[in-house]
């Protein structure tokens, strides 16, 4: 692996972890439930990107499958939480 590419991957990992930390702060401090849902969705996105970067770093396709599962559960979870906040129930 090229040393320049290695340092770019490490820098992206650090930035993604910092973004996830900011999302955790918003999740804990959010004044409204909508802020918390948005922070959780951002954490899902950062976790998916973290798995993709780790998959590139280690050269394993398992991380890419995990990122696909995170994206799928993120969409379903965010949709369910938004519907609950909008209507007060998930299943009609």
C-alpha cells in the first residue's frame, strides 16, 4: 500500500470518529426529539462510512457487506422513528 494512501485512510478514520463524536453530543444534548433522530441518522451514516474505510484499509469484502446492512437498517430505523414522531404510532 502506498504510504500516502495509508495516511489518507488514517486521516479519514480520525475525521469520521470526530464526526461520530459530534453526533453523540447532539444525540445526548438535543433539545427536541427531531434533533435526536437526525443525530442518530448521522451516526448511522458515519458508521457506514467507517466500515467502508476499514474495508478499503484491510482489503476485506466483509466490511462492505456490513456497511450495506448498516445502510439498510439506518433507512428502516429512521423512517420508523420519523413516522412515530409525526403520527404517534409506527404500525397503523
